C-alpha cells in the first residue's frame, strides 16, 4: 500500500505544467517543434508518461487452509452405506418391474380359477394341497422350487389343516403365502407379518414391506382375506394372544438372532399360540458345534442350539424331519447361504456349481406350546 501511494504522488508531480516561456525558432526546430503561429502561445512539450506500477503478487495460499477446504474422503462405513443405498434403489426398481410383469399374467380366466380354489371348502390337507399346488395362481418361478422345498411333506409334518388359524412370520416374497392363503381362506384364517411399506424410503425394511404389498395386491381373490400384522423391528409385538393354532417361521430364525430379538419374538409367538398349538420351524442348518455368532451372519444356525433356545421359550420339542436336508451344502460360502439358489448372489460366478448344490441344508422342527414363557429367557 505504501508503494502504491508513492506511485500516485509521482504521477501527480510529473503531470504538473511546465513553466511557460518563449521558445526560439532554432530551439523549436532543435526540439522537433513546429514554428508558432503569430500571437499563439508558446509550444510546451508534453509531460513524460509515468511508468505503470508493478503488478501486485497474489498472496501465497496456506497449505494447511487448502487441506481443510478439500472435501474429506468418505469413511469405509460411509462408502458401505452409499453402496447399500444404490443396491436398495436397484432392488426397488426391479421389484416394481417384476410386479408389473406378474400383473400381465393375471387374465380374467386366471382370476376366476384362483377365486374358485380359494373359495373351495377343502375336506382335508391332502385335498387342499392337491388343488392349490396345481393352481395356476402360483408364479412359475415359485412352482419351480417345489422339488427342493417339499411344501406338501413339510406342511403335513407341521400338521396344517384347512380350518386352522395360521401365523406366517416373515413371509419374504410370499412363497409359502401363495400356498397357505387359499388352503385356509374358506374355513380358517391366515395372518402374515410385514414391515411397514410406507416407512422411510431409504430403509430396506420399507422395501420389504412394499414388495410384499405388491405381491398381495395382485390378487384379492387369493389374498383378500389374509390379515396383515405390521411389525416394529425395534419392539417385537404381535397382539394375537391365544388366537393361533399353527405358527410358521420359514428360513427366518437367523434374522431374529442377527437383530438381537430372538428371545423376544419367540415369546411373542408363544403368547400368540393357543395352549397345545404348534410352532413349525424351517431353518438353514449350520455344522454341528459351530459358533452361532459366526454362522448366523451367513444365514445358518446349529440345530441343537435352535432346539435349546426354543425350549427355553416355553415350547416342547415334538419332532424333526429331514425332508429338507441337503448333504451337498458345504455351508462355507463367503457370501453365506445366499450364494445358493434361489438367490445366487454371485450371479454368473460359478453359477452351475451352486445350482448343482441346490438350496440349503435345512432343519425342519416341530414344537408344541406347553408352558408359560420363562421370565428371563436363556441367553
């Protein structure tokens, strides 16, 4: 600033007028000036042009300040959440597209046939299964899983009848719902749990609720009588005290364990069942003696551990079936049970290998409600 003011004063001094005195012709010629006209003022030489001030240099940038202004790299956890949101958005779009395609399959003729099956008063489970498993209301991809899921044998083992009130906990995409609903529609009742489809859009639980709602809404003829029990994952509660004959948890026990709510949900199911009612469990089976805290994250649970925990919740072990066993399942996949069909989470990587293994090795267990829930379930 001091240099700038000095330069300004220099300009003011240099622009001051020179003294006005006569210049001779010879001097004018010597100075390169034209002769003056008669009576004109003497010619004065122009003042010299002041030099331009030196350019101002930009202040150096503090390296520390620049580093602070630079956006920080996202943490590993933030990257994981961002990737999860991308997958969720893709899954949401895929579910909507699949639902649209499925609706196109529902012709008036199919709706009439599905309505007839659901309104039929089936004499017994065998008659019901014969009609329902062959019904065209079932999605083609679901029918393709019958050979590995054995619905007729599994439901017969659990003691299902068309007159029962059945609770299906965690129906997923509705594979068993599609079978159960028309079996009990005319003479019994189906209660299915679901997360809230109207929750926050960035929550996977909301997506699950939305996807299941799309499934139910496609056919009021089949699912119109099903009762929905909305779940709050943070506070397990069913409000079905003593109303249920048969409760089913199909391939979902590991989810209860991973969320730290296994004991709470078993207590709620126990409370919902009538005395003597049945709890049927189908669950991906870990190797004997495996550590639960490790296997549950991969979808598997040890059978002996499951029996112990369910009995501690006030149930009596009533039997097991090996109908869903699969000795080809090695249970050691980095991506867990979802590596196998039908999920095939690795897509085309070793697809033929995993399809040859088939669906998981699963325990199929039956329990009866015979006691009150202990005040402090065993940890």
